[in-house]
């Protein structure tokens, strides 16, 4: 039993060592994509709108095939066709899709920020409630800023926010890979 645990432990360490470099590499690529998205937010936003449109088309086709195959009825077929049409519209008019996504984002940020601030006051005696309140206020301010600068914000908001998300996700992967590598070396 002891040899099996040592063998499993040895295999685990080898896998961490072997894949930590890959994790760091993927993290760097994601981080660079975040920098690119922040540097070209309009291109990133348009690309995202087209990608969402393509996903809707593919999903709608899947829904349609399923609805026809199982004879799900008229409403299922109509829903599938509407999904395909929405996706096709987004792909053929990515600027309009980007503007719509920006408006939805602004509304989401304001509403979620208000609820986050309300939640912060509900948990007020708990340590860290101030950070929840701060996050809610920032969310409301971001939503209000995007809304007040619309339609100009449609050019940059989605791309910048996706870029920030990719930047932080990439950084987290790099740090995880480096940490895993140091842990594996420490176990050796």
C-alpha cells in the first residue's frame, strides 16, 4: 500500500512538473490576448459579437434538427428558427449586435451593482462587507458611465472589459503554473 501511494505521488509530481510549463505558456497567450483586446477594443467587441452570432446559429440549427427529429411541435420549431435568425442578424450586423450587447451590459452592471450594495448592507457586521459595498458601487458607476457615453461606449466597452478579463485570467494561469512548478520542485 505504501509503495502504491509513493508511486501515485511520484506520478503526480511528474505530471505537475511536465504541465506547469504548458500552463504558464497558455497563461501568457491569454494575457497577451487580453492586452490585444484592450489595445483594439472595437475589433475585440466585433469579434465577440460575431462569435456569439455564430454560436446562436449553430445552437439554433441543433434545436431545429432536434425539434424536427422528435416532432416537438410548432413552438419548438419557431424558437429554433428565431435563434438562427438572431444569430444570422448578429453575424451580418456585428456593429448593431455590439451596440445591443453594450446596452445590456450597462443595464446589467447597474442592476447587479444595486443588488450587491443592498446585500452588503444586509451582511454589514460581517468582516469584508465594505468590499462588497465597494464592488457594488463600482459596478453601478461603470454601468452609468457606459450608459452615459453610449453610443461611443459601444465601440470600446465590451472589448475593454473582455480584455481586462483575459488579462487577469492569463495572469492567474501564469501564477498557478509557476506555483505548481515550485511545489513540484519542493516535493522532489
